[in-house]
């Protein structure tokens, strides 16, 4: 299930290479260009996107086509800071309920592979965060439809006015 997502976790010792999984492929420490590409994708969404969900350390940021989910792991780094697990993925206007479940499965497999755990509360919040994304996406679709309808109406009124003047 990880083939849908990019997953990233900082090394807890702050010295070892971070853990990366690019759509099902574990990225070795030598894959520096691909690792940098992953970081750039995540950073882009965080910078240009909108925070859709923020509860108990679970954060979901999304732009029009991509999301970044940040989930705190139960473990902390060697100086006691929260060590989030990052999940990046694509979505479209018709967000399916399975997206949240798929993210939970992918996160679970990833944290298990790297020797970490997620709290049950955070797993439930991940599902809730995708419900928020689905609602946001529905509202955006509605606003686009209304906007397009308004533009068409204005154009029809303008055409009508031009025809009346002729």
C-alpha cells in the first residue's frame, strides 16, 4: 500500500540518514538526488498549501492536488523532540474514503519497518484529517461550479445587452 505515498521520517539520533520510502521503494542513503526531490515535494506543499487539519500534533496540509500529513511518532529524537512521520500523496477532487485508510496502512507499514510506533489516538486522527480534506475538496468543487456559472451568466447578460443595442 506504500506505493501510493512518499514517506519520510527523521533519524532519531539526528546523525544517521533519514528514512525515505518513495512510493514503495526504500531510498538508500546514497540516493541523495531522489531524497532531495522528496524533500522539495513536501516543502512545496507545506509552503503553498493550506492547513486543512491540526489536532493533537496531527497536521494535514494540502494544495490543489497533493497533501502532506505529519503524524508524531511515539518515539522522540535523542534531544527529546517530537519526531513526526511525513506522508505525501496525490488526490483529486473526488476524494475516496479509502485514501485515509490507505494512508493509515502505509504509515503503519513504514513505522514498523523503521522500528517506530504511532499512538492509536493519532491513527484515528489521520482518518479524521482525510474527512476534513474531503469536505474541503467538496466545498472547492462547489465554489468552482458556482464561479463558472456566474461567469457564464455575466457573459450571457453582456451578449444580451450587446444584441439589444444593435
